[in-house]
């Protein structure tokens, strides 16, 4: 089917055309199932309207490590046609162009993400920027009528998450979150087992992420922007709406995760994957009643401002969820090393799931004769977990656009998972003491330069107001200010987003 360069087909935008076609396909599929007639789909939505070879044209914003991983899966899936690439670091942009060029040599290269948004030939935007850019790029893309694939966590603040949810819902945007474990067969099996009561009633779920990082960690970073290795990087643009600081590589590619200005550390990095599966199993609409956080930067000798040791506990109506992180030691009590996992504790058994597989241990004392919890071990279908999870996740995104298939990670679920993570981060920040001896008051867009030596607080969460209450009044104030900290440097959550 011929495609006009202005992205229009008969006066209807290409995005609206494909969305309508997907809706039609969904209706057709229901009709086909009800009437058991194989030709119903074709009669309602002929292949000449939305051909099997119709490509979803993608623009990729952020082409670092995660961005190139997403790019690889888009290139490998024949439903997508990589059309444009965008990054603030020319070297990453060139690496992405080489990867895309194997199949799409004409993909254009851009510096400003708004050039991707303004391109009417692009149907879907793939967002793999640092966390603090997820929100604005999603808002722009949704308002422009693009489909969106956005990496986790959804946002850097709870305020951003609400703005993203509202905008995506208002514009009826097809949005797929990057929490690809939801598309993994053995994760889906684990969730189904928990939901079915296979391990009985669950009252405790543990999540953990541990690393074997040396005490030197990421060091002090390189502050020399004149180094030829960093030629062309747009440092001011990279920092965006947070307080601008002098150039340092630690606040840039990958390591931005360890600075509270831009992210939340391990709780929003790996925790967003682990907690996501918990919410999938226990209830994607559930919010905690209270949170307790405790931890600090006790050991690491680098410049990070996120904790190297952290424990967070959320109390829900019917269960307790915990997240634990040690940056400096992955050793567990039986002498093995284990870097991540999710453990559901039920009255009939214990279920553990991670990217290597799924295991169940029975708890005989609480089992009933007609519903035993058998010992099991189920492994992923592929030895490469990244492939086993990402390939079906990207196919699900394509199917949602083309046929109206249900998304594995729509905006609602990534929103709630991210909110749970940020509730934990806010409780940590609320009790943080800094080397200067001054407690952060939460009124600015960024933390002080000094790393917190310890932090944590116990707070209630009010689902009606989406705010913290209870506990120490000062801690509540700090937590709410951190959750809803304002944009700076001329950026805004409201359109037009650049002042």
C-alpha cells in the first residue's frame, strides 16, 4: 500500500487509520470466534486495508545501551521499520545507525527529540532515555498522536507519572511499558499460579537485588568535558528539568541511575522489574497503606547519592511487600550468590521466580488433600532470558497496534508499579541526613551535592489524595515535596512544555 509522505491517508492520519484498523480487527476477531467462520475477519477488514506487510515506522529517542537493545528487537521484528534515531551523544547515535543500517540504511539521525515527534512519517516512538526524560518525551509523543514504547521506570517523580497517565489516557495512546518480564512465559505461569491459589493465601512477598560491586564503585567520574571521548555531548540538554550541575560522566550514560536527581537507584532500576511481577500477581490496581524505608550509603567510596544498602517494606491490605538491595555483596546464607529474585510465601507453599526460572516448594502442614502444592521447577524456553522476554514483548506491542490485541504492559500497570517504587524512594529521602548535617527540605528540584549517609522514615500513603501523611510532620513534608517536585529550567509538565 502506498504511503504519502505527510503521514495522511485519505485525510485521516496514519496513526488514527491504524488505530481504527486495530479496533476493527478486535471486533472482527470476536465475531469470528462467536460464529466460527474463518472468513469473517477478511470480510470485515480486508488485507488491502491493513496489509500483512504494513510496517510500523519507529523513531528511537535514546540510543545508549538500553536504547540499542530496544533497537535490536525492533530491527529483528518484521512489523517495524526503523525510520529515525535520536541521541544527545554523537557516538551513541553512530552506533545505533550502524545497528539499524543492517536493515534500514536510510534511518535519519537527530539531536533534538522534538524532530522525531514532528516527523509525520513516524508512527511509534521508542523511549530509552535516562529516567528523567521519560515523561516529557512521552507527553510530546502522545500529544502528537504517536504510539509509545517507553522503558521502565515510567517516571522520576509521582507528579510525572500522573501527568503521563492522564495524557496517554486522554489521547487514547497505545502505550507499551518496557517491563518485558510480563511477556515471559514462566513469569506468566508464576503469576497464574499465585492468582489461582496454587500456593494458598499469600501474606508476604520478598523482592531483592544484590550486586557484587567493589567498594570503589563508580568512582568520582570524569569532569573533563574537553576529553575527545565525549565530543559533541549536549550536557545542558541532557540535564533537562533538574538542577544543572558541572559535567561529570557519572551523571550521564548508565550511571545516572545512582543519582537521586535523575532516578531512584536500584529500587527503580531492578526493583521496577521485580515489584512489577508482584503487582501483576497480587493486583495491578493495589496501593500500599504505609511504607517504611531504611538504608544509606554506608560503604561505597564513590559519588553516588542513592543508597548502597536499602530495605523497604510496604503494607497493603492483605500482604506485606519488601525490597532489599546490597550493592556490595550478593552472597546468601547457603553460600551461593544470587543477584535478584521474587519470593511469594503462601499457606500451601513458597514460589520463587526470576529470569532463570520458577521453583515451588510445598508447605505440607497447610495443604488440603484435594489441592496439593507439588514441588516444581520450570525453566524459560530460551537459554537467553533477554530474548525470551523481549521478543514476545515487542510482538505484543506490534499486535496491539495492528490487531487491537491486549497490551502486556499498558500505561496503567507501569504507572502503578512505578508509583510503588517511588513511594519507597520518597520514604528513604524523607529521613535522609547529609554529610553537611542539614536535612533536605524537599523544596528544590535536586538534592545537595553531598551523598546521604543514612535515611529512612515510616509514612502512611493516602490513595485518595495521592499524598503521604502520618508519621513525623517534617518527614511527611519532605516526602510529598520530593514526590511532586517542580520542573525547572523552562520545562513544564503542561503544554507547551518548553517555556
